[in-house]
C-alpha cells in the first residue's frame, strides 16, 4: 500500500489538479486511471490530455500550471487549521467511497482521520424539525454510536446537528461532511459544534479551503455522506428535500435506506413515510438498523462492543442513563415527578400551561423542578419557555 504521508511537492500536485476549473471528479478520476499520478498529468502534452477526454480549455489550464499558486495558498490554510489531505492514493481513503460513480479525488480532513476506516451510518433530515424529530434523532444517534457505528451527517441546522450532538453526548464517533471548505463554519451558530467535531470527531469536505456554502454544493456533498456510509437513516423531511436526495443517492450506490415513521398529518413525515412505502426499513429503535447491516459489519460491531465492555469493566454511563430514563427515580421531588408525568416527547408544553396542569405548585418550585429534570437529562427546554420530555 502507498504511504499516507505525501511529500509537500506531491500534495501540491494533488491540490493543483483539484483546483483546475471545469475538471470534475469523474474526469479527474479517468485522468488518474490513465496517467497514474497528478505529476504525470501535469507533464502530459495538450494532445495527450485531449486524447484522454478533456476539453481543449481544460487541457490548456493543466498544461499552463495556473493553479499551483492557489495550491500553495491551500497548503498554508491547511497548516493553519490542522487540515490534512486524504487522496485516492491514500490507504486511509474510505473503500466504500471509492466504489461510487464519481468519487472525489481527494478529501480535506480535520480531526480524527482514522474514522474514515470505521463503519458509518448517515443520519439526515430537515433543517426545521419538530420536537419529535429532534428527540428521535438524538436518541437514535446516541444509541447507534454506542453500538459502535460512526454517525455521518452534514452539520446543517436541525436533524444533522442533532445527529452529531447525540453521538458526541455518549462519547461516540461522528463525521460531518460539509458543503463548504473544511475551515468554514456553516451555519455560523454551529461554531461550538464544529470546534468539538474537529477534536472528538472528523470534519470532511471535498471543497477547497475557504469555499463558501453555495446552495449547489449541498447536493454534491450528499453523495459523500451516503458514499462513506453502509446506509442512510432519514428522520424527517419533505418529499423533495435534501434528505430525500441523499436517500436516492444511497439507493443508487447500493446502500441500505432506513426511515423513522412520522405523523401522517405532518408534511415533514412525507419523505420518510414515502420511503417506507417504497421499501425503506422502518426504524423504531437502534436494533432495527443494526439487524439489517451486512454480517461482516455486525461482527465488527460485536467485537468492538466486547472490547468496550472489557475496558469499562462494568456499567457504563449510558446504561445508567438508560435506567434513569426507564422511569422517574425515587429521589425526585413531588413537583418534578408530576411535571415529568405531564410532559410529552412529541408536543412541547409552555411553562404557563405546565403550571396549570401540574397544580398545587408555585412557579418558583416548578422552575426548580424543571431545572433538576434538565440536569438529569430527562427534560429539554425549547425556545419560548417550552419543555419536552427526553425520549
């Protein structure tokens, strides 16, 4: 196998090839199949390049070497942010991604690059989820990450962010595939999440450093989210949403598609419910996903689970949390217990309404009880003084 460590000169040639305007992933791949290395592509004559299937304008750009100056700038930006390049010639490049129709010739990676060799599951959905969608996403992502899967998503607001947070909350592995440069935070409110992912997880992009989040970039990046994954789980999304596009890409790539059923009166349930009608696997808990994985993937997860149990030597924090969620612990106060019984997973309740329903409790007692429940991870506060039970 080739060494994952490129010389600065080799890296420069890969970056310069990536930066050629008008040269897509498919054509770049064909050039590499023919000439073997970026250096050989840049040494080739215009006639040889055109014979390999590139247009005259692109052949001229390659021959002129006009992108090398920008490639040097890319290297400087990578050094500043701790980003590395993983090329198609690198053994760390994900094998499932090599097998798609148009794999990127290189990936910019920030964080734990070893996660590219893990078994990933994509979790995707709408940017404007319901409380039910958020609760389901965080719970399933946490459970699947605890089972040993790496959660892959796109770090968009909504379901994507909830998927990453769910995995990180249990110390699990997660990969964010961006529709912008690996050094660009989009949306801006995810700055804290991006910083955490760069340390505990992995940020991935095929777009050059500094690339802003153009709308046309997102369908392009979606093929990578599904491409690095063994399957795609759709939680909420409209019929023609980005998550539906990712599910379609997953089907085209021969990946398993999973969907969480939703309320039939909600437009955000149209996407997953339609996928289920079309043959996607219905998911009610994490085991519905793991049971459908290929045998070798399941064996790998079992081995990882056994190693983790031996390393932990007993009950895990996740097991403790699960027992906590199974019912209200006896040490809860009366106000907290009644509030927990009143709250629902899928319907937020305003503080004023909750005060009315709980009864015989002062506002200050209820607020203290809700704070206690939040600290225990049993209740979550939403904007506007609304509260939901954690599933």
